[in-house]
C-alpha cells in the first residue's frame, strides 16, 4: 500500500522520502542507546545539515587528553619495530611518474573494471545507458571513489595527529609521527592525481563525514583508534586493493602500490594498540559499546557507500529515482566485488581486536558478513604480502 502510494509521487518527493527513510533506518537500527547518543550530534551535522557539502571549511569540536611521558620509556616492542619499518618505508610523492599522460576514457587502459557499472544491471533497474555512457559513468564513479579516498586521507591526517597525542605508549607516539607524514603524503598524491589527471573532485560523502566527525569529537582515545585505524583505514585498505587490482592506468597503480604499503602499517598499529586494551582493560559494558559502534559503522559504510553524488549529477530532475540508482550500484558485478574486497579486509581486524564476540556474530551473519570471519588480520599480513595476493588476482 505504502509502496504503491510512494511510486505515485513526483520523483523529487520520492527521492526526499527515500533519503529521509535511509537516515531514519540508520538510527532506528541502532540497538545500543549509548552508540546512538555518541553518534547523534555527528549525524546531525553530517546527514541533516550536510556540513561537508557547504564548500566552507569545517570546525569539528575536539576535546581529549594529550598524554605526555617525561621518562621516554621503551614500552612496546612491536610498535617499535613498526616505527623502524615505517622510517625505511618513506617515499616521496613528488617522485611518482607525474609526466604519465592519463586518458580516463581510453578503453585500452581503463581506470577501473569495465563491469563496475553494468549495462544489463542498469537495464534491470530501468536505466538505459547508451554508447559511451557506461564508460563515462565509470569515470565519474572512479573520480567519486578517489575523492572519498582523498577526504578520508584528510580525516586520517588529522586523526593521526590526535591519536599521536592521546596514545599512552611512547613507542606508539614515535610510530604515530611517521603516520602523520604518511597521511600528509597520501593527501598530496590523491589530490594531485584528481586535480591534474582526472580534473574532477566530488564533495565528501555525508556518511563518511559522520564517521570522521564522530571520531574526531569523541574524547576517548580508543574510540579514535577504533574509528580511524580500524574502521576507516581498514575499509580504505580494501578499497585501495580493489582499485589496485583492477586499474590498468600505470600511474594510479603505482600510487596505490605505495599507499597500500603505508596503510597496512597503519591498520597493524591500530590492531596492536587496541587488542590488549579492549580485551583486558575495558569493563564488559564499555566493551559492548565498542562492539555495537564498530558494527554500526561497518553497516553505515557498506550500505551507504552508494555514490549518490554521482546520481545527483546524472539524474537530478529526471524520472530516474534514487532507488533505481541504488539497485544499479548494488547489482553491478564490479561494485559487488568492490564491497566484497572492502569488507574482507575490515571484518578480520574487528575479530582480532576482540569485538567480534559471540553476542555480535549473529548480527554480522545476518548482514551477510559471516564469510569474512576467518580472513587474515593486519597483524598477520604485511603490505608486501597483501600486494602479492592482489597481483595473483
Ligand atoms: Fe592514508
Ligand atoms: Fe592511514
């Protein structure tokens, strides 16, 4: 009844309703009131006020304790080793092959897999793509994806600063200083690639804004680690891997190869810092809150990474609805693989830090994420091993 009424509305109203229902579903789905309370101000700024899209700089409230230690202890052997590896792994973004000519529409050197937007999936969703349209759409979605990587990297840069301040291991602070440099370099290379080679940058996705806002403004250090080092970085690592595996454009592939090796260290660090803390130092109630938070964020990223910004550009004011677009993005084989690779990196790290408890497993299974329970966590897989695995296909 509701469905048939909804379909009779003008497309613009259908879309508004669709967007409002999605936002409501995020909150109605949150089981833990503490998670809801912690996320609500960020959701208001990101989803309702759409602060990331205004074009103006954003001020995010931040209040956390900066942890100093004047005795400079050598207090974490594995973080120390990671710090040594990070110093050796530094590279210069200016030295990439920037003279490479990039033609995003060259069918011999596609930026992304050609089935990322599939003509048949489009037809099934009632969207007709003709001639070069699907290729142009893949170009736009790739720009959109890389733009979200860029915005995520800015989040990572600022969060890495906060995390370096608030972490209690001194070896962690030294390691953190390398991550700050790494993230600065990632912002540099993604921004340069987008502006010089692709010529197009999309605004930050509202859901990504919410997650970054939530972890930047949370005063608890472990929530910052969980949000940035495990959730955002873990998903990014999967997303970079997907594009690395499929792109035939040599400059992008080289850039991603370097970034993936840095990111693998970052996630490794996050797992080291959180594993012991979550399993030994949190009360059962505090641990439950982290379990629920991680699950909500995983869903937020999986379900909502729908490239609506591209939809708005292509179909605003037409008869194609937001719902049809979602069907296209959900069903296209390339986008399915994208989500699969993204989540296959994330879930094992959630397990490794102890947040995939028997209480949570059924929820993950229900959400179709059970297949990722046994994957390798960042502590078991170096960047080089990950790249070798991706090269094998
Ligand atoms: Fe990064
Ligand atoms: Fe990172």
